[in-house]
C-alpha cells in the first residue's frame, strides 16, 4: 500500500494507518510526501499532477514494489489515479474525497494561508 496525502498536508496524515497492527501484519505500507509538500521542500510546491505521478511511479519501480494499492486523499486522489495509469505494478486505486477539478473546488481562504 502506498499512501499519498492532499494539499496542504504531509505523510503524517497517514500515521494512524501506518501504526495499525492489523494492517501491518497483512500489508507493506509506505507513506510518501508528494514532491515539495510536507517534509519534502515544503513551500516550494510542485503543482503538476503529471510530474508528481511520473516521479512517484519511478519510485515504485526503483523500490521494486509489486501488486501496489495506491491510496490518495484530496489532491492525492488524482495523483493515485494517474500513477495507476502510468504504472503496471499498481493493481488497485483508492481515492478518498478526491479533488478532481481545481477550477471547480471551493476556494477557502484558510487553505491558501496554510
């Protein structure tokens, strides 16, 4: 299982899942900060889902992960979908409250501030 957080956020959003003993017994889990979000050069964001997906797909290949379940929340949702399209090792895509169309998302001033 590979988890992708939304914006703004970090891999720590998945901490509850990563420490769950039932999940740990049945799956290998990885939470990855999206490029330039969270603890990965925070504040110098990379907004292109395509570029992020290519980088994350390459990482899946580099780590030789197979039978991958990608899970994304918010802007991690379309990232998970795109990785699934790019990488044959991805077998399942789970999107939780995905942000599909930024032009039609409700603009909340606090999101820009954070």
